[in-house]
C-alpha cells in the first residue's frame, strides 16, 4: 500500500510539473512532424492494408491486434473491442501501454468485458513499467510492477509464461496452427531483450517451426533500424540494438510469418530489411498520434484484423487496417511533442 501511495504522489507531482511545462512551452512548440519519423516524404507508401471479408471464412483464424491506448479520450478501446467481436476475432493481441501509468491500470480491466469470450493477450509496454513512461522506480518496485501486470492481465488459460522475474514473456498456441509469441523489450531499461529471453525465444521458435506452426510475434517497441521510425529499440543504446539484430536473425531462421509492434502512435506496414520478415506497426488505439503526421501517412486511430490460413503458404497472414470512425464532434488525439521527448 505504501508503494502505491508513493507512486500516486509521484504521479500527481509529474502531472503538475508536466502541465506547467506544456503550458509554458506550447507557444514555442513547432507544428512540424516528430523528428523520430524516418520515412519522410515516403510515409504514405507504408500504408498497405488487405481487404478482408466482414466475417472470417471457414478455416481462417482471425486475430485482432492493437496497441497504445493510454490517454484514450475518444474511447477508441471500447470501439475496437466491440468491432473485433462483431468481425469474428477469436483473440485480441494487445501490444502494450494500457494506461498513462501503471498506478491506474486497473481502470482498463472493466473494458475487457466488451470482448466477452474473446481471449486477451497483452504484451507489456513501457507505461506499465515506468511512471508516465519515463520515470523508472528502483529495481524492487519495478519487479513488483512486472509481477502485478502478470497477475492482473495474464490470466487466460493456455499461456506459456516464461518464469523470469524481470520480464513479461510468453507464448500461446491458438486454433488453426497459430503460435503467438509476446516478447518484452521494455522491462530491462536500455538492455534490449536480455540473454535469458533470447535463449528462450530460440528454443520456442525451434519447437514451433518444427511443428509447422504459423508464428506471429508481438512486442511493444519496434526493432532497431526499421525504415519508418527511430522511436523503437534504436533509442535504447548499443546493447538493445545488438539484441534487436539477434532476435531478427532468429525470426528469419525460423520463418516467423509476421511481427506486430507499437510504441510509435501511428500505422505502417514494412519489411524489416530486404529479406523480411513483414512488420505491422500499430500504435493507434487511443494514445496521442505522432506529432504532425498526416492521416495519409499513418496518423490515425485504428486497430488491425489479421486472417491466418495454414493452407496458404505464400501469404499465410492477411492484415486489414480498421480505422476508427472519428466524425465531428470527435477529434483525433494528437501530440505536440517529439515521441522520444513525451512526458505524458
């Protein structure tokens, strides 16, 4: 209880200071696009979306995917959960940042009722570990946050949770031969995945590929050196970049069908290097959208529907972007700050 009160007090302090900072600086903030965006004038070319039927055909496993719902002023989460259920999704894979800080994560739990019987599989985001996504408490308190996240949000049967105290890592086998892996590249500050997680990942991928599973991987931050944004593992230093490269080599070796990431509040579809794998960046479930990014370039609220087919070896995964119907008086929530400098 004492830790919770201390964290709440810190939240109040940061809110006060952040509000003062934003008010005092708002007139000086440029309206240009966030410096973290790397795709420049070509961002619109990363907006691929497949066209899926309203309901999944027989033999197709449909999965909903999204991330970054913190500061959800437009109630994107409620819409996404209801729409995922209406469109026949059999699982919802969430990529982190439930609320602005873990002290209020419990407010997210009642929203899961809108999924009804659809299993909810969350990866951990930096806002689950760090207060306001930027301030990390000493290690005992950080470990406590990891444990609470597992206890509160990883309760779905069938989850193969890796017994690591400092990370949230697991896999789960879904219908249709789908193998879902949730990785953690945020709990270990500036340390990437860590040796223990990479060792587990290698073995899990070997087992799943030997069983000819269709492997989908999700994590909060995108891999380093992607073509769209540096608001990814690039920001965490040399050790994280090295781990990113090691994980990418494993994904290629074992034929991962697709990777899903968030952290940057936008949508993009791209290949991680010339030889893949394919990546879908989906950070649009309510958090403030990337500063200055036009809708045509991926700046819109959304979630994804992925249709997975074990019988189609060439394109086993098709992904549709489902845009949030934000009509007046609704206004998309947009950031005025470069993503790497966000304080809210």
